[in-house]
């Protein structure tokens, strides 16, 4: 086999991506003809992930044109993507509406760039990020803070299921981390455009590299409420709440999911009815149970989605969003009461990872909030689903950025361990199998990062809603593989809490569950949008 020439083969990489995309398009049409994603769920799920992988690969083409190392990572990732899609297809060609071996034309390219000798050469080649100067500064700033303040505390919080240290919250507030999505006119740092989304992506990755629980996820706390306010809040609400969110005078938790409905937001039961409060003040009385309310004890307010129209046939059109103030609670659980008889109780949900944030089941019984705490006030009635989705789309991008940070940390840990651990008289990183694992990790991490950047730029233009779901779907599943392989390279020590890689592994597992469970995201968002496009 001739020596690979990655820069010369970028056109072949593009052709391989196009070949896969044409097959996916044909398969989507076959799926629609056979009943659509709700009927053909397995095919729809596989197509959603295949399309997400193909888009990730496409985002690498521009990156690959910037240098030899970049081209090598690009070709390696594209070849792996074709192999991944082929594995989903084999034995289901008829369901996909395809003949045998639809990717045969890409065979020589795939063989070249899946060759173990080539992949081994990428083991220490993670590639540059190619950030503009202002974003390099963002990266440096948040990496320095994460290394100095977060990383030394990460293991302690994880092993003891502790709280996010207040000094980390204060330090990130000083850096302006909580105001990245708050418009400048309301005391934040966002001037709109792709700069806002890119800065958030980069900051989130760097903080997640140190810790998902007390770093990367911490700065996303105000995100969904901020975007709901920007889209639907009254001017008075924006003036009151946004500056407080930007400085952490107010910290928010999101209360959307319910125990019996999970991702089926349109079916939620929590109700809000008009009620008078102290001295006859107009407001709303909220009753119901929310679950997976991350950070609910430490939060000053809950962003809560409730049914304001009892006609359940209206589904998501009968939902509204409230800002629900609450006292600070203890992490082991809390119970509050109001003078008028309202009650709020929070029960912690113990988890295997993602510690520090703490998630809760929160029960509200006639908990009263003033009328001006309904986002948009009277104009916001029935629009809550759309307001909260404004934040959820960017939340998916931010979750991908968190996954990239976790993957980067796992790759670095595995590479360092392999270089310093010897078995059978040789360093682990001298073995081909280890080097191939590290080479594939390097390609997957960089591709995940570059797709995140691409989606950030799209969202800065008001585009990329589908791609935000795709990047979340692909990157979060990839994080499970990268962290697992990093743990495996550590051998028995990977299973010990003595090494951070075990924390990275259990943290990565949550990424495909929150911000839209993987199956729901693939079937109800990605596959459905692909089907709509095919039917148009």
C-alpha cells in the first residue's frame, strides 16, 4: 500500500462523505414510505446517528485544509465514519432501500485511513484548534482558572458527593462566565452573533476538561432562563432579572421534566392557576412534581414550565414559563413553606457521576408567585414551550462542548498514562493497539470540537437548530467511547478512584441522557426533521 497523502486525499474524503449522504437521503425516503420514524424506529434512530456522524465529518473538511496534521485527522475521521455507518447498514440494506455494498467506491480510501499503521501515527497528534485571537484569549482565561481552581477540587467533590465550592462560583462570576449569553445592555457580555456562541463553547469545554460537575455545567445554569427572557420577557422582566443572572446575584435551576413523562414535555401535569397572594396581590398558585431539577437546592429561582390551560388537548400550546423564587436549601434535601400555606420540598437524587450539581425531585403544593413572574406576563400565556426551547437548542450545543471537554481530559490522561506505564518490558504507548486507540481518540475529539464550532457559527446566524441536535447526539455518544477506552488503557487503575479517568467515565455517561435523551432526540427531532425534508 502506498504511503497515505492526507492533504491530497481531502477530495476523496469529501466524495466519501457525499456517498454516505446520498445513501442516507435514499434511506430516509424509504423510511418515510414505510411509515416514518414513529413506525420505523430502529431505522430512524440509526439514520439520525449516521446523519450526525456524516455532518461531523463534513465539518472537518475546512479544518483538514489547514495543514498536514489537520488533513490526517480529517481523513482518519471520515474513514471511521464510513465504517461506522456501514456497521449500522449491514443486514438492513432492504430497510434502508439500498442495494448491497453502497459504499464500495469509498473502499480504497477507507482501507488507507483505517490502516493501523496510519492510525498509530496520530497517537500524539491532537491537532491545533485554529481559534481567532479573541477566542484564544477566552480559552487561555478559562483554562487557567479551571486548572488552578477547579481541577484541584474535582476529585474531592466527586468522591464525597459534595457541593460546588462557593469560591468557584464567585471566581467564575468575576470572570463574567455567567454573563456570556446575557446581552450587554442588561449587564452581560453578549453582543450577539457567533461570538457569543463560540465564547460559550470554548469556556464550557475548558471548564469541563477540569470537571463536568463543578465546572462546565456550572456556567450553563443561567443559559435557558436567560434565553427565555430575551425571547419572551417583558422589558421590565429583562431589566430586573438579566443583570442578576449575569452576576450570580440570582442563580437558576430548570424545572421542566416530570416523573411520569420524562422528555414528553407536552404531557406534563404541573398546573398553575390564578390566585391572590399577600394583601390581595394577583399571581399564580403552582402545584405539581418536577424531577431532575439540577442545582435546585443552591438556586435562588426555578425556571418552571407549568400548564396554565387545563385543556390537555392543547398539549404544549397550553404551557407557560414562570420564574419561581425560593430560599437557598441544603444539598441533602429541603422543605419550605409560605405564609399562605404554599409548600415546596426537594428530595436529592443520588447519581453515579455528575456530582456537585446535585439533582432533585421538587414537589410544589399551592406555591404562590406574583403575576409578573410569568415570563411575558399575559402575552406569555401558552408560549412557555417555545420560550424554553429557545434555551434548549443552545443547551444541546453546550452539552456537546461539555462532552468535548470530558473527552479531551480523558485523551490526555490516557496518553500520559500510556507514556509512563510499562508492561512486559515496554511502555504501553509502544504497542500498536494502544497507539491506534489514541489515534482514533485524537481524531474523534478534534472532529467533535470542530463540529461544535461549526454549529456555534450557524447559531450565531440564527440557523443550525437541527445541527445543534446532531452535534449533541454524535458528540455525547462519542464521549462514552473515548472515556471508556481511556479507562481501558489504564487497566486496573482505570477502575480505581485514585485516577481521574474513572470520574470522567461515569460523568460521560450522563451526556446522552440530559438535555434531551438520545433516543428522543434522534426519533422526535433529527429523524422527524429529516423525514419532513424528504417529504417536502
